[in-house]
């Protein structure tokens, strides 16, 4: 069995925050942020917007482009690390989409690599599980976990959602050509938003004889060693894309577009120069949206498809990398 990508869509919150806006809340400035990261604006959830509303908007656009009815979707994979519900957002997306046949819907948590993991999972479900129409949604609202007093991290992130519709097809039309996925828990110390017990809590008391009930707990803000994450990305991403290309039996010169997780323009430049891929073939939209985690690849893909940059038959090497640490690549034809 083969699978092909037949539709994409994206959605961003209405509230736009510029570098100048950020300079009003932390000690930073437009020049520092633009030069070091390439980011100029980001979108942040506000009002009645939620991750679910963004995901649904992106999914409906993908379904419209694919000309697939919502009731023909048999699997929804929601790639996110910042769900509306700790137990998972995918079933809420299923309900909000109005799917009458209750397709299977679950979350995939792999930070900024989430969408690539989701795309590969969709292909495995189609090839091995008999699924026909799979919605892969990458959506994150890291604004929920950013420390807005930490100028080293809060300038980087934005909220968004992107989606693709992956459909089963005959093997000769297979357009998901190869993949290469990795994780390394040792690097977790460089990038995390860890679970932590509260220091004081009247509800529980670990000091009691039983150490029970447990203290109330929450997740801490995102912590990052930017330099380590930067070095990690520039080292592993070219290796992973090259491994995926080798599995597909394709040379790097056959790629029409390099579509990397949009973390930092200097990472995009570092990876493309190591791979000797001209900058005109590197998709970049992070100036407008910052790092939108699992949403960044489908958001950039959607913009590139709708603007006519990415055309039917083009070969795309997409790579995600981020917390976990996790990273991975896929080679697919649009
Ligand atoms: N504005 C002004 N000055 C700043 C800011 C800011 N926003 N942030 C840091 N600085 C200062 C620092 O205090 C430091 O000052 P000092 O030299 O007086 O000590 C100086 O600028 C340099 O700081 P560095 O942290 O060394 O700057 P660097 O060049 O490494 O850039 C950055 C930092 C942009 C975070 C970079 O390391 C990076 O982008 N790393 C990759 C991060 C990334 O992509 N993470 C996401 C992965 S995806 C995921 O899964 C979430």
C-alpha cells in the first residue's frame, strides 16, 4: 500500500506580537532578535481561541483542498506538546470537526519533531492498519509554557496549527518515499518543561508518615540551553536528511525544497550550507511566526503550497528537531 499527501491547511491566532512589543516586557530589542534568530513577529492565543480551534481550522482547510468529506476521515493524529487537555486534544478536535463516525483520534507528543513523527505514523497506519484518510495535525501553543521574563526563550516561540490529509493509494503512486527518526533522552537536560511538585501545598504532605496524598503539581516553564540545542540541530539534521535520502535512493541534488522545523534562521542557514542546498530552495517563514513547534512544518508547507512555490510532483525533504531530544526526517513528493 502507498500513501500520498493530498491537502494541507493552517491557522494562526489573531494576536500579533512584534519584537518591539516584546521589548516592552523584557530587556531586548528588534535588532538583537532579528539578527540572532530571523524572527520579527509571532502569533499568540488570546480570547476564545484555543489549540483545538486552531487545529480544527487548519484541518478543515486541509480537507477542503483534498476534497475529502470529514466523515471519510478514519484517523486523526494530533501532534502537540501543549494540549488543551493533559489527557489529549485529538478527541476534542474530532468532536469539534463534527465527525459523525467517531474516527480514532489520539495525540502524539514529540515537541518540534511531532509533525514528522505524525506523518510517519500516518503512513504506518495506512500501510499496516487499513486506514484510508488520515488527518495529521501539528499544533502547539508554547506561549502557555514560556517564561515571559526569560528573554533567552520568550522571544523565540509562537502559537499555530497546520494539517495535512494523508490518503491511501496504490503502491506505484506512493509519495512518502522514506524516513529516518531518532531520540536521545540524555539531551533532555538541554530543553524541557518538566513536571514538578509544588514546594508548599495544603492539600498533600510528603512529610507525613505515609508520604501520601502527594503534593499538587504542575509543569515548569520551558527551560533551554540555546547554544546546545543550536549545535545539536546543525549536527544531526543534515545526517538525518541524508540518511532518509539514502533510503529513498535519491541524491541531495534531487530535492526541490528543504523544509526544516522553523526554529531559527541561523539553523536553517547552517543545515542548508552543510548540505550544499542553495538558500533559494529552503522554505522559511519564521520571520512572521517564530518557532511554532509541531505546527511549524505544516504551516510553512501550507503557505508554500498556496503561494505556488511548492508544485505537484516536487520532492520535499522535511526535518523536525527539538525537545526530548527528538529528531527525524521524511522525504515526500507533493
Ligand atoms: N535580547 C537581547 N539580548 C539577549 C537576549 C535577548 N532576547 N537573549 C540573550 N541575550 C544576551 C545574553 O544575555 C548574552 O549576553 P552576554 O554576552 O552579555 O552574556 C548575549 O545576548 C548572547 O546570548 P546567547 O544565549 O549566547 O546568544 P546566542 O547567540 O546563543 O542566541 C538563541 C541565543 C537565539 C536562543 C540561540 O542559541 C538559538 O536560537 N538556539 C536554538 C534554540 C532553538 O531552536 N530551540 C528550540 C528547539 S525546538 C523545540 O523543541 C522547542
